[in-house]
C-alpha cells in the first residue's frame, strides 16, 4: 500500500469513524452509579483496543522502512567507525606535535625577553634614566600546521579529572553534586575562568577534583 492514504485502509477507516463518538462519550460521561461506571469501563476498553489496533497497523506500514533504515545505519556505522578511530589517532599525533612546537616557541620567546632585559640593564648602566625603552618582542601566533587541504591548530580549554571521589563535596555554591555532573562542573569552570592580557586562568578549587588546562585540535578546511 505504498503512497496510500491510511484512510484507505479498511481497518484504520473504521477506527477513524468511531473516534469522534468515543472521544465525545469520554468527555461528556459523568460517573454517578454502577451503570455509568460500567459504561466508562466499556469506553476505556474500546479506546485501548482501538489504540492497539492503530499501533499494529502503524507497525505494518513503517516496520519494513524502519528495518531498512536500521540496516543502513548499521552498514554506515561499520564503515564510519574505523575512519573515526584513525582520525582520533592522527589528531592526537598532531596535538602532541603542535604542543611541542608551542613549547619550543615559548622557550625562544623567553630567550628574546632575557636578551632584551640584558640590553635594558646595560643601557641603564651607561645612559642612566635616558636609556631608551627596549622594544617588546612581538608575541608569535600559536603554531599551526598548514597543508594543501587546510590548517590545524591547538585550542586550550579548562577541564577536570577525579582525583578522589570520596572527597568531592555534595554541594558547590548553589549546585548540588549528588552524582558527579560533568556538565554542571564544566559550567562552574567556565564561570570561574578569566582571560587577562591573553592569559587564561581558573580560580575554581573543588576538593577531590583536579582542574587543569588541556589542549584539543581545531581544524579548518581550505
């Protein structure tokens, strides 16, 4: 019965015809005595029976389609999963590489600052207060990997891990922690995170949890 209106199904059409009457009886009936209570019982049984019949007809029509959808979902999932696993592997490797580049960059910046400070001290010794202020080294952008298909880069974010579940308080501020709620804790972390002069800090302390800054990989297709 593909592309057919359900009202053309004889079993369904009978129920559709009965529905207004049953609904009206259910809305208007007042149970006053044994007779009306029996009538109410008959109405609810008729309604239950019609609901069951419609559910069965619905399954008759959409059951095969749902099975087809399920098969396709499973088939695609089997083929997507190894790609997702490989993606996670390569993203971890890129993350580690970019963190290494960032650490090298940080050390280079420290060397530059040390040299500038040394020049500043020497100038002060020779010229006194007239010594020109040294140029502030320009901060480099965060390391990226740029290729023909796009660009990958690191993103810092604050997160947490459980160190001692027994020590986690049951209430943090106005938030009750009956069961460790990752969404609630992450929301608290965001509330306590500040960025000053480009430096992110989080002053939230929760007994039993370690709150720290971590890295994830961001990517942009070319």
